[in-house]
């Protein structure tokens, strides 16, 4: 994409005189998300300020360094999209395990399967940036480890392992890679594909043990 026509670049320029500091900061972050998703994390603050229609001094008034701006992008793109309620729902044993698994990944993919999320995630990984490692550590701690414990509770004889959970998670993320990175034809609604992958995960353990919910 021509950097001179990045989406949102004129919005801040037109509105900056009437925005509150919080609104202006939010719009800078939103513009930075779009910018870095197109040019990668190597994009400069000089180019970013030009494309947003603001001066570099204004940019640095809100973010003292590029690192602090990237931290705000990380918070916006990654952390703010995660819902703490998903963790509680995963642990709710009044709901069948497979239903909890399917609901979690339906909610998770609706939140993160966007053009900006996937491209920044890939750019960050290629650049060796710390953003991906921090995000994946958060996801593993808050969602995947509890998911593993629930799978072990439901299918104790099959002894699910963490790599099994990562295999499921990685397979689901690959749907977004195909859609937003490879630009391959994909259904608009990926939910049914996610459901099938969750079912295959649960079925793989049912073949080795009787689920707790189905025991007499």
C-alpha cells in the first residue's frame, strides 16, 4: 500500500484541534496500528507522523519513544482484545468440556482474527520483537494452561499434554494466516471450521478414555 494513502491519516490532522488529550492519544494509537500493520515494526515515527498528519513533536508529547508507542500498540492490538470472562467460562464444569472449548475459540477468533492483528503479529515475530513472546505467555497462562487442566480432568486416562493444546491453538491461528497473510480463499465465517477443530481435539481423547461427563 502507498504509505501516503494509509487509512486514517487525515482524521487526526483534521480533528486534532478539537480532541481531548485522551481522544488524541487514542487516535494516534489507532493510526499507529494501521501504519505498522502495513509497513512493519521497522516503520519510523517520522513516517508515522507524516501519514497521520501530525508533527513528530506532537507524537513525542504523547509517546516519549517509539518503544512506548509500540507498547501502546501491543496493549491495543493484543491485551485489550482478551476477555477475562473467557477464563472463567473455561473452568465452568457445569458446561460440557467440548462446548466450553468451542465457545472459547469462537470468542477468541472473533476478537483477534483481523487484518491488523495478524499482520502485526507476523511482523513482530519476523523482527524478533518481544511483543509476541509476551502475548503468547499471557495466552498460555490465562487460557491454555487452564484448558489443559480441564482436558485432563475430562479425559484423565488419555493424559493430554501441553503440546496437544498448542497444536490445537496453532492450527486455529493458521486459519487466520491463510486468510490475512496468504490471502487464500476462506469462508467469511470461520466459526464452523473452528468448531470442527475443537471437536476433533475432544474426539482424539474420547478414543482413548471415557469422558468424565459420560461416566456413570
